[in-house]
């Protein structure tokens, strides 16, 4: 879910996620940092979202992962995903060079 959410971020939003701290007890969550507001930022909202099967909401999915794996691990995974998305976009737009030598068959 968060992977699909990260694909929708603009370059400016990605830059905010990469350069600012988030996810701690006194810091913004991922959605607040991106600028989409924050839903699922406390445990009551998270449990309510779980009860209704709404983990598709990025804030709730993020909070669930933080409670399960811890903020440093989840934040590192999110930043790595953003960097891999950028690398994939760069490689998709790169020109393809096919400078291979033709080897003639030997008879």
C-alpha cells in the first residue's frame, strides 16, 4: 500500500521525505510530511481502521508498520523505496545503446 502511495508523490514531496525527519513520537508522520494531512496517527484510529479493514489509508498503513517494525526500520525502507523509484524512472528514460560487435561464424 505504501509503495503505491510513494509512486504518486511529486519530486518535491519525495525530497521532503528524503531530507526531513519523521516518524518519531514528537515528529510528523509520513502523510503530514508529504502534505496530505494525517489519518491514523494514534492507536485508537489505527485500531478502528483495522476493524473496518481500512489499512489502505496511507496514514493507517504507516502507523501499523511503525508499531510492528519500529520507526527507524520503516522510515529506512520508505526512503530506499523512493530512491529505487527514482533510479527506475531515470533508467526508463535513458537512451539504449547497442554497440555490439558482429561475430562472423567460422567455417
